[in-house]
């Protein structure tokens, strides 16, 4: 059986920009859900919590300038970066 060793933790969400602030917000019962302009099949608005753009790290130029990388995928990479770069 192989073993997994966790050597670092990272997290970014609508509650905070690092693991410690997210944990503190959850423990305090804080949330940032709000109604969106997205409507579901039952014609009710979805609730969501978004990571603010200013909280996202910049992408490296080699990634940001890829011609076929949509803005949506760039945002996903920015959201994922703190979790994988926090070593």
C-alpha cells in the first residue's frame, strides 16, 4: 500500500484568500451566498458565493497568453493556483 503525505495546504473561496481565514469564517458561521442572475428550471434564482476577482493571483505570462485558453478556464486556473502552489 502506498502512503500519501500532505506537505502543504491551500484554499481560496468566497470566504477568504487562505486556509486560516476560511477556517475562521466557517467557525464563525459566516457565509457570502447571495442570489444571482442565474435562473434554474423552476424559475427561481440560484444562490452562489463567488471569489472576488481582486483575490485571484495573476497567471504566469506563459499561461495567460495561450491562444486557445478561454477567460473561463483562466479564472479556474487562478482559483486552483493557491491550492497547488502553497508548498
